[in-house]
C-alpha cells in the first residue's frame, strides 16, 4: 500500500509539472504575441507621425500662398464641419 501511495504522489507531481510546463509555454506564446503586436503598433505610430509631418509641411507650403480670403474660407469650413459633428 505504501508503494502505491508513493507512486500516486509521484504521478500527481508529474501531472502538476506537466500542467505548469503547459502554462509556461502558453505564457511565452502570449508574451511573444504581445511583443509582435507592440512592434507593429510602434511602427504604425512612427509611420503616422511621419505622415502627419509630411502633410503639415505640404499644408504650410500651400498656406503661405493663400490669400486672406482663402484662409477665412478654410477656417470657416473647418469650424462648420466640427460644429455639425
């Protein structure tokens, strides 16, 4: 009986170790997925910032060419759009 009890405890320990290994493997997989997601999001943020800077520079180039009437029309249109939302 004592031998059976010892085997049962060892078997239970092996099961626990197996479960812990599965949990550890899953945790690593999730962590890797989050690292990939984080990298992609960081890249998108950087690309978005570059796009904003490019568009702003283009707008600044055009802004200098606008006369006062065109500026007023642009501001009026922008405010009208924001108020409608």
